[in-house]
C-alpha cells in the first residue's frame, strides 16, 4: 500500500461516523460463527486485521478472549474502537500498521481474522506482502478466517477498486499450505441500503 492509501482511510474515518461506513455491522455474527467453527479457545492469541472500529473486539472480550490484537492502517479507526471500549480495551494490543509493510512476531497467532481487507489488494506485490505477513504471524495448525467480496460483489468500494474472489480462487492465492475447512456466502446490507455479496472462508494452516 502507499501513503496515499493510508491518507484515504484516515480521511474516511474522520469524515464519517464509524456506524456509517459501508462495511459497518451492528453485530459481527458471521465472524463469531466462524470463530466457533474453528474451535478456538478464549486462551488463544487472535488478531483482527483491518479491524478498525468493528464491534468484533467487543464481542470477543465478552466471550473472555484475553489475547486480542486489532490491526488497522487508520489510527482514527482504532481510536474510535478504544474510545467505545474505555477501560475494557486496555488488554487489547492496538496496532496502527499497514499490513503490507508489517512484520508480525513469528508464529504469534492462533487465529487470523480478516473481513474486507484482502480484497483491496489489487496489485500482486501487495497480495504477496500480505501473504508473507500471514505466513509469518500465523502458527502451523492455526486458523484463518478470510472474507472478501464474492464474484457477484461490487467492483469498487469506498472509491477504490477491489479484487473479487470465489472459495476456489482464495484457495489458489493462499496455496497448498492452507486447507479450506468451510466456505459460505453472505449478502451484507450497508448502512445506506446497498447489497454487497461476500464470500467467507475458514482455513487451517497446515505448513509454512
């Protein structure tokens, strides 16, 4: 990504309430269902990549998760989440990082969650940088929850082009080190009433 991309996302979160961005969910139901399907215990180390101001961190704290990291390129997005949580968020690791330039601690995470970041990486160099971070940060045997726009989803979002995927093309991008355990589709309705088709996949990392 670039400085221009970071500036874009900072502008989004400073000019619109977090409840009015197109990806806002009042309840992260599909994410929580996939956490349950992965069988990840509250003692696990989990990261929400591109978590921004999402309510997922609130719900994970509700369920007793004690090792949560939330990463986003926008400091404004994370500030909104921290303000919402108050003291409850003190145990969360808040990471202002560009995922394509980030070097995570090796094998630090048992579960990597990404709803709607990967599809913004339309250039192969950025996808490969993301995959390097993923493979470095996620332990073998760990789980990946990855949600992107489906093939029937929009071609642009928040003024930017996106790359759409099927379960098969996500598997192809990830390669043989990941085993797909589940795939499903969801139509997300934005705060303005627009329907967006997503594909959700659950993978297990089987090899480095």
